[in-house]
C-alpha cells in the first residue's frame, strides 16, 4: 500500500488564449511573439497550467526550448497565408465571432482524423455504432470517455486537436460504457480496453471508477488489462500525489488488480526534462508501488525530441524509475505536420542511434512506428536488395491480424515522412495490403470481430 499523501498540493489552474496578456511568464515574449501566439492559438488548441509554466519550460531558452515548442503554438505552424489572415484579425482587434469563423475555415483544411480512423474502426451493436469507441486491432478496444476529452495542457502537435477546438461534428463522444461492456461480453477475443482521450486522467477518481467499473464485471473474464493513456504524469503529476482524490485513484488501481485485471498506464513522455522534476518522480514512484505497469510512448517531433541523446536519456530514465519504454511514434499526417515532421530515414537513424546507447532493459521500445491505415507499421531498416535501395517495413499491429509481423519493402526515399509518401519496391506495383484496404472502403468491409448482431439479449451476467 502506498502511504497516504499528507501535504497539500497546488490546485490545478488551466490557462488559455484569453490569459495570454495576464500570465507573468509571458512577459518575456516579444510583442511579435505575443501577436503570433494570439493569432495561432485561435486556430490550434492552446492550454497550459502553472506546473508546466513554472517547472517544465526553461524560459531562458525560448522559443527553442523543447517544452515551450511542445505546448505553445508557433507562427510556423500555420501556412504563411493563414498566419497573416489571423494576425490581421488580431491586429485590427476583430470581434471574437469573426476570429472564430476564420479559424474554423483553416481548421477544416487541416484533416483531423486520418488513417480511416472514423469510418473503419467503429464497433457496432445490432448495427448501431457505439459512439466513442474504436476497434481496429483484434485484441484491443479503444474507448474515449466523454468526460475525458480534455488534457492538463495541450500538445501543439496533437492529432486530436479537433476534439479540443469545438469542431463538434468531428468529435468522438463516448458515454456508452454499458453498451461497450455488452459488446465486449460477446467479444472474447478482446483482452484489453484502452481508455484514451484527451486524457482520461482529467476525470475525477470517482468518475473514472464509474467508467472502469463495468469492465470489471463477471462475464468479462477474458478482458485482462485495463489500459489508460495519459500525459498527466508529466503535465500534472499532482494527479497521483497531492490532488484531493489522488489516493482514491491509487487505491482504485490496487483494487483493479485485486479484482483480477492488469492495470497499465500508457504514459506519454516527450522529453527527459519531464521526468526530472521531484513531482514527476514522486508520481511515478507511487503509481509503480500500486503494481500498475507504466509503459512510455511519444511521437518523434522536430524541435521537441529529434535527437538520439534525448531519447537515450529518456528511455534510461524511464527504466530507472520502473517504467517500460514502449513506442517511438512517427508524427501523424495531420495538423501542423510540416512544422514537426521528421523524415522516416532520419527517424530510423535517431531510433537506432539512441537504442545503441541503452541497455537491453530499455530496448523494449519499438519504433519508429506509424499508426497508418493498414496498422502500426514499423520502419525496421534500410538495406539493398538486387541493387535497389529499400526501406524494410514491418506490420507490428495489423488491421487484419494475419498481417502481423509481415515484412514488406518500399523504395528508399530520404524525404518521405509517412507511409503514403512511399512507393512499393522490387517490381511490385502496390503494397500487399492495398487491395484489401480498398475493398474495406468500397464494400463496407468490416472485420469479423467488429460487429455484434444477434438476437440474444446480450445482457451481462451481473
Ligand atoms: C496503438 C493502438 C492500439 C494499442 O496497440 P498496442 O500495440 O497493443 O499498444 C490499439 N488500437 C489502436 C487504434 C492503436 O492505434
Ligand atoms: S496530452 Fe495527448 S491528447 Fe492531450 S494534447 Fe497531448 S497528445 Fe493530445
């Protein structure tokens, strides 16, 4: 058992666009930087809190500071023309309605749900889609609780930004825990439910409990793991230490284990700086003490962590704190991608170089990995076959499980940043999965496991 926390901690305060003129930290910004921040944050989500401001950002090194780049919208994140449009509106003190309207137009062009996310992955019960769920990989269902659709601060590169800027039609909204539990009762192939968001840890412990509880019921013994994706460990570590219901949360984690399920925190950690504070270390210590597995993942982002030393240090630190390095992701094809993208060839060099500097305990990390339409695609190497320079790619999670661990080749291209940029190699004219994916879109193909159409009542044996 973890000792109850005794000291009172800070009360969470979120700051956004309307606080730009009043935050003391921002007095260091130049007039142009403030203007740019006001212009870009009307389009891209901007949210920060006092812990990130005071403890994570090195204000002597802005704008280059990696955490500043991680959290603060920058001029270069919009196209020049869009940027100018927004700056003009701010300079001439346009009304909020006009600013919002201009911002919406730009947001619509920024493609928030790539990779067939919405169309292909939604599970159904009796033909009705279950809102707020995705079932792309056979063993794992993603669940987006409606009350976990925000975060303690926002990452500027986040592909979920449409959820945060109120573009309502694009929103996932999951309030169907019970329907999902009913679906899962019939889907014994599912071993994991992964709570995601936003950040599910934004929910109070009581609400989180109400969302998790249905999955602990009898009839769901095949469900082995409750996984929670979160950045609270680094954006608001007090969630696990001094917040009023922090102890309740840790007690609940222990209870989940007592009730026979694994509890895993999928922690988003972008930079080793985030694990250096006493606050984050204490949070990690308390989480690990409950028997919760902490697995760490992050995308590789230019200006934030595009450096092998940064990753090597981060992975070593994760292992030292009792966590498991899990994924290095390639930045998704969405939002201000051009600002953050790292070519696949460079990503592979960074990954390999970082891997060579850490012990086997940190080599659990897989990457660089793209969450693309066919599945999670690993850039596994570069080699030469029959005088042709090729990327060796590997499916590590397939939309079709028979694709798992399948290797395929693409022409080497030093500038390519995503699977879509790649061409098949060695005389093939398409990648092996393309025909099947086309059929999925055209024929309304659904994976065998994604439907629950039956005449039974489908009720859980409570
Ligand atoms: C990454 C991912 C998962 C989880 O995959 P693991 O490899 O088990 O961590 C589940 N669903 C989707 C859609 C994902 O992208
Ligand atoms: S914490 Fe996660 S969901 Fe929230 S903004 Fe960052 S990447 Fe997006």
